[in-house]
């Protein structure tokens, strides 16, 4: 690909131009997540509620309304972007602004993935046990899952609404098939 991104500590933002890595910076805080719908719409999140947006020319901060760390960001399009963090933090970008959404528990959310504005998944843990939350277009709810006690979840990604994977501690791998997690 001619456009890829990497983020990290102390505000590190690197952009692959197709020939080399270019340093792009908009902050000095630790960054933990990056996602884009295209080369002119890239989101970066991190420490202290930081959200940076690349419009194809400039990397600029956007107000999130939180000071909590943001661990991951993902969207289904330029007007449907999610960012998650500790204590049930789930923020949604609608193309104009970030807004906070209520989650069903005070959980640490570590990753998010969305297939559409009506289906998103967030994973994390509560008291050391993994948790999966599902967005249905209106609200977050806890999804039933076969997560063994003591196994936190750290990542979630998919290729379609019927093929979503969650991964976590001690080799935990779960798959959503469109009807249930196994």
C-alpha cells in the first residue's frame, strides 16, 4: 500500500508514503491506536483523551471531552468512528464531533471494531475477566460469550458482520459467526 501509519510513545507518528517513512507529529503524548477510512481521513488516539485527525495535509487535535486514555480507534467510515478506553469509555465520532456513549459496566475497554453504524464490538476486561460489548446502532450491551474466568480480552477485528475475532490472555481466541461467539 502507498499509505500506512504507525504510532507510539512520546508522540511518535510515522506515515508510509510508498517510498519511505515520514515523521508526522501533532503531540508529545503516548499514542496507542490508528485507523483511517482513506488517505485523507486518519484518526490517531492516545493518552489523556488525545484524538488527532489527518485530513490529507495536516494532523490536528480534536476535542474528545475526556481526559481518560484512549487505547484503540476504528470505524466503518468517515462519519462512524469509535474510540475506547478505561472505565467504560466509548466515544463516537459522527463526522462533526466526538460524543460519549454509555456502556453497561465500568470496564476497561482495550479494542474496538465496527462493521457498520449499526454493528460495533468492543472488548476488554472487568475484574480480570474478559468482556465483549456490542453496539446495535442505539446502545452498548454485554454480549454472551464463552470467556473463561481470568482471561482478559485485548483485541477485536473482523472482515464482515459475520466474521469477527476477539483475542486475549493465555491464548484466548473467540469468533463471532453472526449468531454467537465460540
